[in-house]
């Protein structure tokens, strides 16, 4: 089973569109009505939907790290700093993770892009 992604409100629309054109299952916070939710609630929602959360917001990175330290389960966070990765590389890396990965691979983990 491939990964389903949940896009934080800070993710560029071009990334979501590019992933959808490549056949990746993506849901945005805006589409789900959670664009104004706090980070902890957003991460809970992604987990409830069995989707890995992609964000370019450092606060969500902090929430994922906090949950790791506290052994609080979550579906996973993929993080990319906005200035350290191009849109194309973001799409390429997320597509690879989504199509080659399995939900259990990222459960409780924080993964950083770009992939090396």
C-alpha cells in the first residue's frame, strides 16, 4: 500500500498539483477544512485519516519531534525547508516516498527533504 499524503496549509499549490498529476493520493488541509487548526490537532487529523503530513512549517516539525520524544503515536511527518529545496525536487521526493513507501515505514518518524 502506498503512502497517502496530507498537505499542510503552507505547502505550495504547485506541489500538490504536480503530485496529483503523477498519481499520488493527496489531501490538503484547505480541502479538509482544517487550514486554521493548531499543529497538534492537524497532526492528529492526518493520523486519523491514515495520511503522512507534509509540511514546510517549522512548528509542525517541532510537534513531530515532541511526539517522538514523548512516544505519542502519529502517522509521520515529512518536512522540507522552503529555501532548501525546489518545487521540482519536492515533487520528485514526495512521489518517491508515496509510491515506494508504506504507512508503517513513516509511522512515528520525521523525514527531511531533500532526500539524499
